[in-house]
């Protein structure tokens, strides 16, 4: 009789000085993005300079947590660390504020997920003090 192979650990984000405000807010159930004080654009992922006008005058702002599904896929053959969760959906969500982010999309019935579906953020603990934003269909 063989011993089952333990599942490999999932990779976790490692906060740094640029991303710490995002992860700190996620632990509080808030989804932050950066906004450029020079041109007003909202920015995600976190960075030092605005990709629209190159200003370094960036501030953190809380989003509505609402968006729509831009694209998605259903993962049936998951990578190590995620195999126990398959099938699951990952996709690109356009936030109401503009930025597009890659995320897990949760649904009781994965067949309910579609392009253009209104979704809202919630947070799930990934361990190690990291809470990940995920999105599910607006009720
Ligand atoms: Zn800008």
C-alpha cells in the first residue's frame, strides 16, 4: 500500500512596498487600485509610474468591488496545488473603475458564467496572511 502524495503548496503573493497597501486592504475586505492624480486614470496592477502619463503622483483608492466578466475559462486540468479544486473558473474582470484584472470567478454552477456577467468582489483566505480577491455573480 502506498502513501498518498501530499498536494504541493499553492504559490502565494509576496507583498512588497508597492503592493502592501493592496494586500493590507484585502485583509479588511476592501479592493484597492491606484489612481493617478495627474490624469485621473485608475491603475491595476500596482506600480510606481502611471502607464498613461508617466506621472509618479499615484494614490490608493477603494473600488466599488463591482465589474463585469471580460473573458473566462474553466480549468479542468489544474496545476499542482490546485488539483483538488478543479473544475474552477478563472477570468478577466473589468472593474467599474476601468482596470482589468485576472481573478478566480466563483459560481455554484459554472455554466452560469458568461462574458458580460455582472460580478462583485469577495475575499478568500489563501493562508499565510494573504486574502485573495475573487469575484462572483451579483445577486
Ligand atoms: Zn496618469
